[in-house]
C-alpha cells in the first residue's frame, strides 16, 4: 500500500549528463506503475545560476496536458521513464511561476543571445545534469551535434568519423551566458531577464540586435535605459537604427534622439518618413531639434552631411585659467574635447589649441598667444572622401568644418571618417561586383529577382556575343582562322580596357593640382601603350598565321584586325572615364560589369567587322 506522504525525489545514478530531447516522449508512471502520460516539457527557475527543474509537463492518454511539481511528486528519474510518488488520482496540477520558463516551449528551436560570444544563436538541445536530488540546466547546445542527436544520427556519425580520428565538437553555451528572447517578458522583472545585455558594450548590443528579427529587436530594446538605448542606436547600422526608432513610441523615440550626438540623430531622422520625423522633432527640445534640422539641410556625402555640431569653441580673449574652467563645465556634454577651437565674436575660426598646449601654458596667458593659426580645415561642401583624406594625411583626431566666410559650423571626427572609408570601400566593391545599388527585399520572389538580376545581365551579354558571331558567320566560314583569335581579342581587349580605365580614374581622384595637370600626359601615355600592345598583338597574329601556313592575305587581314581592335578598345577605355566625369557622372562606373562586358562585346564586333572588310579587299 502506498503511503499518502509524498516521498522526496530520488535520482538514479547521480551526476549523469542528460539531454532534454532524450527525455521528451518518455513515459511517466504513477506510484502503482500505471502510465499517466508522456513527457512534453520541463519547467526551470531562471533566477538560479544553474536553473533547477521545478515542474514536469506531460500529456495524458486522453491528450489532456498536465503539470506537476518536480520536488513534490517525482520519486525516481531516468532517461527512459519518470516515476511519481503518488497514484494517478491524487496528482494535483502545478502552475508556471513568473520567473519560470518551459524548455520546449521557450528555449528549444528558439533564438537566444550568447552574451559571451556577442551573437544570436538557435538552441538545438539543452544539457542537464543531476545534482543531489535536483535536475539542473548546464547550458544550451547550439551546434551541429545537437541537430544530429535529435535526428538519432549522432552515434552513426561518431562511428563513421572515428575512422579518420575526428569527433564533432559539442557547442555548448553555459546558462550564465544566455539571455532569452522569445518568451513573454511583460511579467518578469528586469533583474531577471536581459540583465546581462546591460553589461555589454553598446557596440556589442548593436551587433546582437542586428541579428534579430524586427519583433525581437523592439522587445529587447524596450528593456534598455535611455542612455544605453541611445548609445546602441548610434552603434547600429543605419537601416536597423531607423527601423528601431520608427517602431518605438514617439515620446521614447524623441527622448533617445535628444541625447544622441546630433550627427547620428540627423542620419536617423533623415531616413524616417517625413510625418514621423516631424512628430519626433516637435517633441524634442528646441536647441536639439534646431541642430538636427540644420544638419539635415546639408548635402549628403559632404563634410556638412557627416559633421557633428558638438565641439568646443571658446573666445580668443580668454586666459588659460578661464579656458580650463570652461572646459570643466563643457567636458561631460561634448563629443570630443581634444581640440579647443578659438573663434571671434562672430564665430569665425581664428585658431586651434590642443590640450597639451593648454596644460603647459601659464594660467594668465591669453589663448590667442598660444593657439595655432595655421589650421587645417575642410569646407562644408567638400566631398566626404576629401575630408577622410585630409584627416588621414595630417593625422587629425577631428577636422574643423567652415563655411565660405570662415565661420566654424562643426567638426568631423575620426570615427566618422572610419565609417566613410568603410562605406566607400563597400561601394567600390559593390561596383566591381555589379551590385552598386543593393536593395532590401522582404519576399522570396523579390529576393529571387535581386539575386538573378546580374545573371540576366550576363545572359544578355552572351546573347549579344552569339548574335555578333551569327551575323559574321559567313566571314567565319570563309576565314576559319578568324576563330583562332577570338579568345585573344576578348581577353586582351578586356585587360587593356580595364587597365586604361583604372589608370585614368586614379588620376581623376588625385587631390593635388600637380596630379591633375599630369592627367593629359597620363592620357597620352595610355593611348601610346594601347597602340603598342595592339601593334605587338597584330604582329604576333601575323607571325603565327605564317607559321601555320595560312595564305598571306588571311594573315595580313587578321593581323591588321587584331591590331586595330586592341588599339580602339584601349583608346575607348582611356577616354571613357574622362567623358563620364565631364557629364558629372561617377567615373568608377566604367569599371562596372556592364561596361566591361560591353567593351568585350565591342571588341569582338570591331574585330569581326575589320576581318570581314579587310578580307573582302584582299
């Protein structure tokens, strides 16, 4: 006869490591050995360092879900079955507490934040261990081994790979490095959930939320305080930052933008719909909103477009002692205080003072006597690439931005320049790979269109080349040797054209007048090189055809065709960037796949046309 007093849970084989997916579906027996259901889930207490299993959920024979307290009802546990200490008619339902989560419902196959690796991962299994009379969670298995285990393929893979002395490693994230994402956080205190996200650097938080979908970003972001939220948005990618701000309530969004650096806030506001942007600006303080509106008025990709209005500018009439006093007041509010810019009463830049110069000067010295007047500045309309070149060339931490009259309006910091350099580098790579204007798509069909777009371009190029060959099929039949030099024409035309384009673009991007004055000489030199390579290739074709005992007329016609084709293609490659710049277009477009493919097709067309024309006259 079974005792009515509940027995304490007894775990068979203490210290074993168990995987959660191996427990799912196993039998649950009452104290009489009668089956009462199969395991469907386990509840854990997230407040503990290694969470303890608090409840067991199972589905009865009648498909009715049931949940029991682990400590109160579990008598024996093994991966094959769980035995309860009460008969089925004396079991009482247990309810999930606010700090508890269910492993299958809230963790398995869900995303979590690995706060040590600063990334978002998906849980494939959960590793448990027996500790005294409890079952505790060690961590989440996010590796390939967890997937194999669930497919019952772990052992076959281990046996097979043991032949080459390799074992698939277990990728386990300890519980103390995990933050949950996909559970309902409304009833849980902040100290319980997402507490470790607050300990990360804003740049790491930005990386993590950048890997989440939109819904999770918002839910995590709502638990950050204003200062941490502002820093995180500043570190986020522009599209992610704009999406976050747009999804927040107007009051919280405006509060965050108000404490952000003005240049970062302006970038985000500029990417929002006009109505949303106006609402947020109207809720902000007058000074902060005015600064953002002013920055939005400057052209994109210019010094004005990337500068910040957070800088330290002081009157030239102050003494060193007065200046240090002012810096103590301003330091907490300014983005950079490494340089002190000296201005007159109308805001015109007169000089610059470093902290070192300030510290070594006597307290009663006026700063206009110690400041540097030979100032490196950039104009508000200067291209951002030029600004980056200036800061890199002169090893500046920040460059002052002035208007035409010399009035100081902002500064461009070195971190802004790093972003510009990264952006320009990505843009150059995009041009070379044929994806200059990458778009974001949300549907499978639109993603297919984007991915297959350039394949369509190459398909069209192939059709054009095939059409050219078809048109000149009679020539190919009468002058069979023409076919031998088509690969040569395509390869050399592409190489000569691209090298000419690259050389001219390099000259066009030169910053000094001396480089610009040498552009004409460089153009002439590239034209001569194209002529030289063309003549050499034509001579080589003539010699080869003679060795292959082709008729003299055929050798001459094809030799001339090869030479003239390469000369023309090289000349076009030299002139094309100059024409594009004169038309106010980006010369680097000439290095894109459409243009280079067009050059090859043009070379083929010229070659076959000349071969047919010259051959007809001989």
